[in-house]
C-alpha cells in the first residue's frame, strides 16, 4: 500500500475518534479531545509533507 494511502486511512480513523471523543465529552477542551486533535494534526502534517516531497523536481 502506498504511504500516502496508509496515512489517509490513519487520518480518517483519527478523525472518527476525535468526533467520538467530542460527542462523549461534549467539551472541546477535554484533555482526551485535545490529545486526539494533536494526533490528527500530526498525521495531516505527515500527509502534507509527503505531498510536498512529491512536488520537488528530481535531480
């Protein structure tokens, strides 16, 4: 499986978990929600980094 596709799946799972946590805690400031938001941010940054690497010219 391509690295970008794997990260996309991880992003989707992290996003779903974040949604579940916000529903459960009903508070965006709950530590579990903040932590999961940071996990999602990191995955998105990784995905964007891969996209930038693909745009760089070879040579």
